[in-house]
């Protein structure tokens, strides 16, 4: 290893690609015994202690620390700063909406000031509900995306075989029955609802954008800012418009999910001629090779319960000159009732907390909102 003192772009901590804050970098780059590498893995030497297999990191250059004290300090500070920078949202609204999706199940009322677990709410008796599909009571086999019954408490907050049970918001607590506790708070329903996994259910959301243009190809403006459009799909379950996101399959990496979901939902990649498919894949590759992280964490999804919830990684893939994905013909896939380019603005009404991700995207690209 060539010892170089350089800026860390990404660290892998708790299996999450993490950018340490500037303060942390300044502090640790100043440590004489610490040698860090570009795109390095912090504490590869102690990978076991943070629950990672060293294989995951094999392709990345190692961070090397010659003093044991330094690495402990570094881990402690990284944990703290990680948890501070990845705090769960303060509340949820759609996760308290009723009836529970795809059912007639009610939710026990939870007022705004009763959401947090830290607020005393002695009378709280959530309605218990796990759908027959995920519990196996429907008579059909339990789908592969769902847990088969109770999960041993030791498996929570870990990467459990192919299933990532780690939350982007740090360690989550377990309740009296050893079931994960929603990191935001009460939802009025306990059990899994229609979600497959106890605890976090990981998804990925590709926000594919282009500039809105007129027939001449000129970019359009409002209030002195260029207007963005994104690929929106209409969900089949509730007809709400959304980002074409989807669940991360067991063992799948996030970038693969982002591409797959976009192809399946917005381009219907399965049902076009091989020639058209090839053209689409090339266009997707061009744009999908350069994504910007917009959001990583809890989604205020109507399917959330006290013991199971959605988390996502939302990435923006921007086609600046509109020459790749921006030119593709959109075809709704089997999971979508419709697909279209939709303007980004403050009036958008979308599924779950997707509006929030689009607002962030508009800010990042200095676009009209
Ligand atoms: C949301 O649910 C995520 O943000 C993602 O868009 C979506 C994934 O669930 P499915 O579309 O696969 O139902 O929470």
C-alpha cells in the first residue's frame, strides 16, 4: 500500500456508503499515524467488529492505521457523526393513514404529539395486522421477499445472509416481543402489515430527470430558473403517481435495483424488440453511470407499521442535454398503470415521501421548484 494522505470520498460503515463530515475528515487527516486512501474503507482491520465480511470490501483500497488508539477513536467518532447525519425523520404522516393499504384494517389513532416512542402513551394498543400473503395464511407459499415467521433477535441490525436488516438510521430497538421498533415512532398498527420483512424493507428510487424544452429544443424557465421533468409512474395498487422505485432483491446491490426497476417500470424493457432494448440499455447506461445521491433512509410509506417500514436510497440520474434517457419512449411496465415525464414543482402530489426527494433534486440542480 502506498501511504497517501488524501480526501476520503466514500467510507463503508455498517455496509453503507458514507461520506464523513468535513470536521471528521479534518480531525482525522491530521492524525499522524492514520493513512487513508481515496474511496477507502475505514477500519478494514476491524471489519468484524462492525459486522462486515472483509470480502465486501476486498475491491476497495484499505485504510491503514498504525495506532490501535486512533482506530478506536475514529470508529467512535464515525459512529457518532454517522448517527447524527443519518437521523430518522422526526415524524410520519402517511404511515398513520387509514385504512391500511390493500385492506380494510384500521389503525389505532396516534396524534402528532404521540408519534415518538419517547412520549408516554400508556393507553396505546396498536391494532395487530400481518396480511395473509406474507404470513402464509393465504394457503399459498410465503413469497421469497418475505420473512418466514419470527426472526431471531440476533439477526436484526445485521446483514442476515442475503437480507440487509440494517437501518440507514443506526441501530433500531426491539420491543418486548423482540420485534423491531419503527425508528420514527408509532403508526397505530403492529405486525408486518403487507410488508415482507420485519424491520427495514429496503427499496431504491431512480429519479431520472431532463430539462423541460419547447419544440425548438430550448430550455424553458419559470421565475428565472430552468424547469426539470422526471420520469413518473402511476402505481397499480392505488393509482398514485410515484418515482419508479422498487424493492432491493435479496443479495442485489442498489445500483442494479435502480436500473432494473427503471427498466421494468418505465421502459417495460422486457417487452420491446431486441434492437430497441439494446438502444434503451445503452441510453440507461450513459445516464445511470453518473448518479447523485439525493436521499437515504426512512420513507413515510402508508404500508409502514410499528414493526416493519420502508427505507430507500434515492439517486438522481440527470440527462443534461436530453440526448440519452431523455429521448427514450416511455412504456409502462406490468407494475405501473402509466408512465410520463412530469414537471417538478411545489404542487406535485406523489406516493409516500417522494415529493421530498424531488424537492431535494430540484435544489441540487438549481432548478425551478
Ligand atoms: C416506497 O415504496 C419506496 O420509495 C419505493 O418507491 C417503493 C417500493 O415499493 P414497491 O413499489 O415495490 O411496492 O416506499
